């Protein structure tokens, strides 16, 4: 399951943020970090999480007394 989640994330990252190749990792880092922290985690809704953003989902799990990673621990 984790493999599919990471593949989905990187496909989304490539489609929505990384539209041109970067010559060096240092060139890509600021754009990727801004995408993750500025859009993907706080705003992007996920159907697998009840149409919540990752941040909203993590807050809900924390309020329920669970680690967000516990959902997939079975």
C-alpha cells in the first residue's frame, strides 16, 4: 500500500509542480518544498482520506489519540 501512495504522490508532484527538468537537486528543492508545505499537505484533498487534506487528516487522527500512520498498520 505504501508503494502505491508514494507512486501517486510523485505522479501528482510531476504533473502539478515539476514541469521542467532541473539540472541539479538544489534547483528542485525550493519548488518541491513549497509545493509540499504550501499546497499538498494543507490544501490538496485526498479521496482515500475522506476528502481531507493530509494536515486535516493528521489533526483528526491526533484528536482521536492515534498516530496518522496507524490507519495502515493492519
